[in-house]
């Protein structure tokens, strides 16, 4: 597995998002043993970047990841997030310094470590100046509890203000063939400042694998059943996107998932996708995308795909994204 740098933090070219093992998707929490095996197989294959958050599964996802990397801590870059859980009694997102000081202790305990390699603000907190949040994170860096800091779904102005207080290593945003929002304003700022982009949901919540052509088979509480891109006729409209990805995959002798990831990797060394899966065979498939080289014609065809139909989150989710 090749490596890349996120603002000075070396990580595997492709990471692993652990969220779906405990939350949001069909099959979540079905077999913790299978999830542990998948994480450990990822380490065997050279994946070093593992991503979670305190809110995933109500703390369960951090505990799962901590268990899986026990005895192999020196092989991994542990990334987690704070701010969507308030430990101070606030009724909403909380990135206050007081909350950060409480949140980090819980994450350290559940992950079974004395430091977090990459600690993200999960969503920008409109009730706390970003300078105060980053100042508290800088204190954690000084204390050795955190190595690098990050932001998730932050807009250009917030990124600049945060970076002026303490270097930001990475910004995590949804980025894929059907969500190209960061390209317009966020990515240019990141490249100007030397900040990496961690692409979550690089497979479009599984849609770009080509295996989802209806909602049949999804659990009743699967998050995608209420997501605008999968509902109201938009799933059927968006099939044109995955059909073109499948066509390129057939030409390249690859799977649609591998093509979607290879396209992301071709966007620059500073793009670090973190696809998630509970299954070892899907993990191995995703990691193999690191060896695929798309032709200029194939990249051009993928670049020219029509935008996806529907917002990428519901109204509340979109309102939480800083712009």
C-alpha cells in the first residue's frame, strides 16, 4: 500500500472508515468478531488510517476499533471526532473547550490509547468561535494527547480561521463521483494551505459499487432509506451515474467500486479516501484500487458525469454543513 501525507501526518493511500460496523447501514452491529477480523486484515494489507467518532453507535464504534488494534497500536493512525455529543449538558453540537476536554478523555479510554493521531471537530459549532475550539485542541497537542487536528465539513472561511490558530492537518468532507462539492471552494483553500482532504463516503454510501439498484434488501432503519439521493425517484435517476462507472470498470477489468476509488486517487496525492466495509472481501477489493491507473479518456468520461439528483443529506444534515 502506498502512503501519502495529510499536513505532515503519513497515512496509507486508502484508509478504512469504521462507522458502518456500528451505525447507520444495513447489518450494523451484526458480528463484532467479523468487524474485528476485517480491521485486522486491513492492517495486514498495509492500511494504517482508521477513522471513527464518539457518536458512531453511541461510543460503541470507538470501543470496537480500540479492541481491534490492541497490541498493534504502533501500526495505525487513529482518527476520531468530537462535537456531536455534548458532555456539558448543551442540547446541541458542542465544540466548547470544556466539552473537548471531557470528550477526549472518553475517546482515549475507549480507543485504549494515550494519544489520538488525528482529532477532528465533527461539525462546526455555530455557538463556539472556531478560534476557541482550535485553541483547546492546540492545548491537547501540547499535552501529547493529540498529534494532529482536523475539521469535518468545514467551509473555506472557517478553515482559514482555524489554520491561523494552529495548523490543520486534514479536512474531512464527502467527496466522490456523485458528490464533488469540495472542488469548487474547499479544495483550492486546502491546497493553498497544505491541508489534506480525507474523502468520506467515497463510494456514495455504497451506491457507486453498482450493487444497489433499489431499496430492497436494506434494513428498515438503514439511513439510506431516508436520504434524498435514494428516495423520491432519485435513486432511479442516479443509476445513469453508476451505469457509466460500470462501463469504465468493464473496460479496465476492475469493479465499479475500484473505479470510483481510482478516480478519487487520480485527483491528487492530497486526497485520502476512507471507504467503509464490514467484509474482508470488500476490503481487499477496495484496497486493490490503489493499483489501478485510469486512462485520460476514462478520467474524462468520469469527470463529465452528470451531477447526482437530490441533496446528499436531508434538510437537517445539510444545515449542519459549514459553507
